[in-house]
C-alpha cells in the first residue's frame, strides 16, 4: 500500500509538471502580454521634476528644463512626440529609457525645428541610458555661457545603449560618453557640429562597441577614442567596425582637422570593416595612443575628388587621398585595406550619393549609403566582425534605416 501511494504521488507530480510545461509554452507562444505604462505622463506641457512614461501617440511640450532625479526613470513608449521650447534641456540623474520601434519611432525636436535650438540630454550623473528607434533633432542650443551643448553627455561608469536612432543638426559633440560601457549600434548621425564637435566621442575608460553606424558631415571626427590625460587607466578600449563615415572633419579646418576615426591619449581601438569617404583625415593614430594594442584593417578609403579647399583657409588645397592615413599620425595602410588611388578605383558604389565633400551644419542628408550589388565592399571584411564592409551588410545585421 505504501509503495502504491508513492507511485501515485510520483505520477501526480509528473502530470503536474507536464501540464504546467504545456501551459507555459502556450502562454509564451500564443499570448501577447501588454505591459501597462508605469506612472503614465499625461500629454501636454511638462517641465521641472518629471518621472514616468510618455505614451504612444501622445504629444508633450517641454516648456522649461526637465530633471529626472536619481532613483527615478523617464521612459517612453513607441510613437511619443516631444516638442521642446525655450532652449530647454533634459537633465538625467536617474534612468532614461526611450524605447521606440521601427514602425513607431519616438520624436524629440524643438518647436523651431532649426539647428541648435534646444539643450539635449545632459546626463553626467545618470544611472543608465537606453535610446532605441528615436529621432533626436536640432540639439546643441547654447548654455548660460553661450557655449553649444552636447546632444548626449554622460560622465559616469554606467551602461549606455544607443541603437537604431537618428540624430541630426547638433552643434557640438553628438555623443560625449566618458567612463561608460557603450553599445552604439545602427544609428545615423547627420550634419552635426557647427565649427567643432565629434559624432561619437568616447573617453576616460569607456569600453564597448561602435558598429553599423552612419556618420555624415560631422564638424570634427566621426569617432574619437581617448583616455584621460591625467588618469591613464582604466584605458578606453572600443571595437569600431562596419561603420560608414562620409564627409567628416571639414568644418574645423587645417588647424585641427577632423577624422573618420582617431585614437589617442592611451586609448585602444580595434578598427575594421569601415567605409571612409571624403573625410578630411581617414584613420589617424596619434603617438600618445596605445598603438601596441590597437589593431586595424579591412577598411575601404575613397574620395570622389582629388583635392578640396580647406574651409577655414581656402588657399590650402587638401589632397584627400594623402590623408587616408595622414602623415601627422602613425597609422599605416594595411594589406587588407581597399585604398582608392584615383576616382573610380574602389568606389563603394552607394545607392545614392551627392558627392558632398564639405558642407555646413544642418546640411540635408538625402543620400542612401546602402551598397549596389557590385560594390567592392562585399566579401572584403574581417570575418571576426562581418563578411562585408560598411554599415549596410548583406546578412541583415547592419543599419536598418
């Protein structure tokens, strides 16, 4: 009798497991669970201390500076629209979580819809930053001293995840990320920096990956890696691969030209599979960078013209091909690189490119940097990263814009 009882107990236990497993699978496979907004924010005017969730399809008008306090979260559902007035900014001391979607991106813009007319996200002491499928336009409005503000600035050892988003017409660094662990994937950065400013500026021990991004017509460098000059450790070390970097570095002129990618001040870069076109300088490795541990190769360099006049001093004619690896740096052409020797040679064959070399801040980006089927960028990559070069790859992992 005792054995039978144990037998029935075991059978019952197994039946419970089987039923629960089927139930779990059914819920996971067939049931869509809608998670309601935490502390929904009512549409309309907002300013001051704010926390909660911006709602799908609603419009919010920022009438004055917004602060998200430590311990609080400002989130957004897909499709929220935020219009910023009065040169206001978002100060993030807590968590920023903007989660748009491909079908319903989030929008942040000023009411004036002109470059440099609001303050962006000042997140020096933030706890975490996540931005996905979000348009952030016309940032860089002046601070109290009259200086342009960065679009996104973080000065804290936190996770920063920025993916699949669009950034246009900023006035200084688009991203200034110091100490952070970064995931910067598949974004499009266009026409930012007035007379200075990098697209992606990583310093002071930043770690992570920058891949499949398009950076077009940045005033300074597209991607810049440095460690603090006064605190050389921990080192900045970043994988920079499969980016498309076009027409960057011209608005600063020859006194401090911008680069597609630069590595200096004890930083380490691993730079592969990038397409670099019409940049003032291509890849520049400075003698104060950690060049022993920096690695690079399989990058494509192209210029649509042989020479171009320096914007600051037009009497200087810049030979773009001489600057693919500029003499001022220690980088050298690699056997795996595709380096154009003349117009037409190793043309990446973008679907549509207007040939821009240098352009003003706010210049419209009407280009399509996807690749034609006969592009030499296909199957030319370091396969540790991708078979192809540039932000748009044949495996579908690349930029989705």
